[in-house]
C-alpha cells in the first residue's frame, strides 16, 4: 500500500483540476504546472487515481501548489532548466 503524506500547509495550498476526456497524468501536469515532469506530484496528491492511465471527463483532481523557490524544486529540474544550468 502506498500512502502519500501531505502537511497541513500543503493541503491548504491546493487547488483542483477537472479532467477532460483523454487527459493523461503528464498532460495534466503540463497544463497546470507548465512541465510534465511534475506528474508524480499530481499522482501523490491523488493516490486513489494512481492506476488511471487515461481519464474520462469530469474527474476532480487535487493540484498541490509547488514552491518554485525551494532547493528541492531546483534539484528536480533537468540540468538545462536549473539556475546557471548547462545549455548543451
């Protein structure tokens, strides 16, 4: 069993997203965060939907806020997106 642990602050700073027919985790992450690499964040916040590959219309998902100023955020970016990252 997988259990996602969210802090009270994280729960308060969440919004929601209503799926459209054909949505996938990476597409939703791209729409809400501008980067498909955050699909794992969405899955952890919506653990009951973790086995869904392609969503139907109208599924309400929780969208946690991402602190883009944190060290953890920067560490999870691909090298070319990091501050002073390698462009090659």
